[in-house]
C-alpha cells in the first residue's frame, strides 16, 4: 500500500515530527509499504532528524528566506480552511490551503494520515475518496479549547478513524465527541530501542527532559530536588531542553541554593545517551498526552519517577515494578520517591531492568501490526460506517428542521444558515448532504 503522512514541518525538531518519522520508517521496514511524508512547511534545507531513505519527503510550501513562495500573494493572506482556533493558525496561509488541496486531490495513496488537528481538517475536506482517512491526535482532547473542539467535531465525522496515543484519551473522545461511523482507538507511539548500552544504575545523576514550559512543572521538580539534595548531597539533577521558562528556572535554581547541583543542560538530541548516564529519570508534568521521554528513559534501563498525570504515565509505568507514580503536584511525594530509589540501589537496578523489558511494548513491529489490523478493519467496514454516518447526519438534519418548523414563522434559532457552511461545503442551506466529497 501507499501511505501518506501530513506533517506540519518535517524539517523541524518536535515530538510529533520524531514519532511520525519513526512510524513512517517502521511501516516501510516492517510493513513493506510505500511511504511518503508531505510537509506543510519547509524552513531549512535539510530535516533536523535523520530520514529513512525509503521515505519520500514532499515539501508543499517553501518558507525559506529567499524562497519564491514567500513572494506569492497567497503566502501573505490568511488561511481559510485551516481551523482558526488551532494554535498553528497564524503559520498557515491561503497558499497552504491551495497547495494542500491540490496535493490531496491528486494523491494516489491508499491511506492518508493527518498528524495534528488542522491537518486532519484538511484531510476531511480534500482527502482522496478512495483512500482511508485517519486523523492522529498527539495532544489530549482536553488540551484543545472549546472553540477548536467544536470545529473539529464538524470535520472529524468525515474521517475513517481518529487515533489517540492513550486508551484514556480515546475514551474521552468517545464520550465527548460522538463521531458515528468513525473508529476511535488508541495506538501508542513507536519508541525504537536505544542505540546505547543501558545504564548500570551506578551514577549519582537524576535526569529530566522536555520543553521548559509551565505544564512540565520543572519548578515542582526543582523544589523536590532541593529536599533530595539536603539529604543526598552527592547527587545532581540535569534538566535537558529549552523553552520560555529557562530564565525563570535559572533564577529558581539560584534561589533554592542549587547552583552547581541542578543544571539546565539545554536541548540535546538524541536524548538517550544522556539518559543512559543517569540512574533515575523524573517527570513532574501536570499532563502528558503520551510521555515519550518516559519510554525513552525506560529504553535506557532507567527507572522513571513520574507524577500520575493524565493521561499517559499510568499506561506506561507500573508503579513499584518499572518505576514510580506519585500524586499530581505533590512535591513531598516526588522527593520521597526519588530518595527511596537513591537509598535502595538493588531496587533501583531491578526497576531499571524491568523498565528495559517493559519498553518492548513500544517496539516498531507490534505497533505496525496494530496499524495493519486497523487498515484491514476500516476497509472491511467502510460501507457500513458510511451508512452509519449518513443516517446520523440525516437524523440530525431532520431534528433541526423539526425544531425550526416549530419556531415562529417556521424558522427557529436552530435552522441552518448559509453562514454555517464550512470551507469546501457546497451544500444548499438546509440540505442533509453536509459534505461535498463524501456520499
């Protein structure tokens, strides 16, 4: 089969870029598929991550300085189809709309996979009719604002499947965004085996990694480490990553008297060699849609102490077996769990061994098998799901019309209005045929 991924910017560094390229490579290697990545943007000559030579990369809009696309009138005009509530909206233009539509309408793929909300909307509007259309969600449902969720609900109903990274998030989508005829399920990210020897658990290093942003709660981690450092003066904390809170966190390191003990190391890629030098990895996040760094640490044979944040950690870590889960926002519990692992070296090493074994759940081959089963199921149930989608739309339309007819003059507040139409929707006002590209 030919499988196409729609990616915001394959030339940048980011969790979604990395996981998409991992999956693309695995589908080529283990599934024998032809794989193409369509990058909405290109801002540099070469991708930052290594690209498997079996993957084709197609940039759609060249945003490099001196590039000819920047001189086009459509490049300076705002996008019309990309959802306005999506946080990347300002990075999309009318030229993106035009290029993506032309690409999708001429695409000969058997499967097209979007990798963020706005790209899933593009896919719902213009995805090739013969292809399976799958929207991946790398962020939690509740991380989207109310306006964006409403926009997505109108478009996701035209996809074949919505794939989240955790079972907990899939359950939230099923409960809060009913999508008749759309398969909603969880498939975890691929995290390949680390290309470094595993940690032997003997160093006195605690590591953490991720964007230096409020939700990662590095302030909580530093406060917990201050308590750890008072009891275990030989241990140090290394935090890898960059972001908007860097200056604030440097001030906090000094204010807590941790200068020389807690270090902000900057962004490092790949992170596995740094994790392999550590004996404990810690995550203090308020929320995790999956938790790539948790699995990356486990791949290095390092136990992870993590807050029991929604939604990912509890699906990755088995508390007391391959790591520790502590209550959300509890500085004392976080410090105590770290100290317990420091003081019990045999338990620490045993957890590291268990973590390495547990991480095989995220090997490429089993994840590719899950996608193969999904593709087969979607093809087999396509007509039945199309009928479910049609009957749900027709029933909803009939109910709206009935309410409208009961209103004054036969036109109540819920009647369809021309202004309610979405980009690419050529339906007549009031018609149940709510999408131009699908039966």
